[in-house]
């Protein structure tokens, strides 16, 4: 079972993003914007995912650092970016996803990292 105290980490800039990815072999990063209801609804889901799996979750708003816009290529938010060893391995931007859907996404791409 995952870390029951784990919570999503707020990532304020590209330097913090690089440090977050460097600290974790596998990491999930959610891209969101302020005032996005689907994005706000994802935060508790991602908290549950962080607690129920061994995958750390970071949350980034492109308004916080313009470099995020170049780094995360997506046409909508919320968007999830999955990294393994610092490299993006998968991406999904299908609007709100429930916890089971996020865990399924992780299991599909990094099965060894998911302890669900």
C-alpha cells in the first residue's frame, strides 16, 4: 500500500519541477489553471492516488512559470503527465478523471510503480 500521508506537491516553477522529477524515479504531474472547476475537482482525486499508490503527484499551473507552457504540450486542462527517470512516458488530457481511471493510467504505463 502507498504512503497514507502522501499529498500532491505544488510545483511553482521549472526549477522545482526538475527537482521533483529528479527526486522520484516515477512521478505524475498534473497541469491545471486557476478557476478551472475540473482541475479543482482533480485535486482530492490526486491526493487519494498519491496515498493509494507509490507514485508521487505534483501539481503545476502554467501561469506560475511561462516555461511550463513550452514544457507541457497539451490543448486542455486538467492534463496528466507521467514521468519515469525524468522522461515523459505518457500524457492524458481527457478532462476530469476519477481515482480508478488515474490508477488504471498509471498501471498501464508504469505497472511496477503502482502498489494499489
